[in-house]
C-alpha cells in the first residue's frame, strides 16, 4: 500500500486561505493538517481557522480520490470537493458555507488508481451532508449497495423524509457501470433519482443538481456493473 502526499486548500469568506497537507496511505481515511510550509505548526483546520467561514475548497490526491469532508463533533459537517492532481480546474463552492469550530478535522480517502470502491456525496433540503460508500470493490457484474459512511445504514434509513438537492458520485469503473452512475431506488425497484459517475482520474468531480422525490424509509442507493 503506497503513501501519497495529499494537498488541500480551504477558502474562507474573510479572504484567508487554509493550506492543508498530509502523507496519506492509500485506502485509509486520514485527517489532513495545515501545511507547515505556510503555517507555523501543523494544526487541524478547525484549530487554525476557528470562526472562519469556509466557502470553497479542493483536496487533491496523487492517483485516485474517494471522498473528503469536515468532521465536527463526530459528524460529517460538510463534504469537500475532491480531485486528482493535474486533472482539477477549479476550487468549487461547498454545498453550504461552513463556520469552522475548534477541533474540526478535514478527513480524506486517498486511493490507488485501480481501486474500484465508489462513493456518493449528497446535500439535502435540510442542509445535511452525507456520504454513501461501498468499501468492497465490485469483483464482477451485479448491483452494489451504497451505505452511509458513518452508520452503515441505507440511504432510506439515513435520510428518510429529506430530498437530495445535489451530489456527486465517484468511481473509476467507467463503462463497467451499466447504470451510468448511482441510482436511488424505491422498495418497489423504481428509480427516483440518479447521479452520473465521474472518474476522478480523468475529470474533476463536480456536484450536480439531483431532481427526485423525497427519500422514504426503504429506499436504497445502488449502482450496477457488468464486470
């Protein structure tokens, strides 16, 4: 398992930037600290910029990128745009502005180029950010469930009664994804929402609008592969 240098920048409404860096093992979720080339000591984003409002951000990995978020008091406070070095072209806005609190940490999943795990990062009409993930890479054709990163629950159990406004879905599987991306499916197997797949090695993942019905208890998030 290789270790890569992951870089990041948080842009704040006061005009300040928070540079981040970390030596991160592939397939291991890790916290980033402030980059000591530009800051006196390595600190968490929340300790360095407490009280600052983050509006835009980008975290980049060497070979593959799974997901990134700000962890605050044990919960995902807001998801952070991700990408692969040399492919990204902009620092996108966060799903919502976020005020940093002491102890807040930027957490990232850095991946190898061939790692087939997939993740769906979403933002809801209640201002909630969640990540749905499959830690087991597809080994063949079939339908694969995406479950909540922190609880392991389905999208229906996690977001019951909420409506997804936007999101992005990352996977390196390309043409192997027969569904074209992630589907939100009812207990009657009807598709009520979808998010197209982006291979971060080839294109910077950007959040897109999601048009769909409110999530009900037994809904699931899935994607289908042919190999």
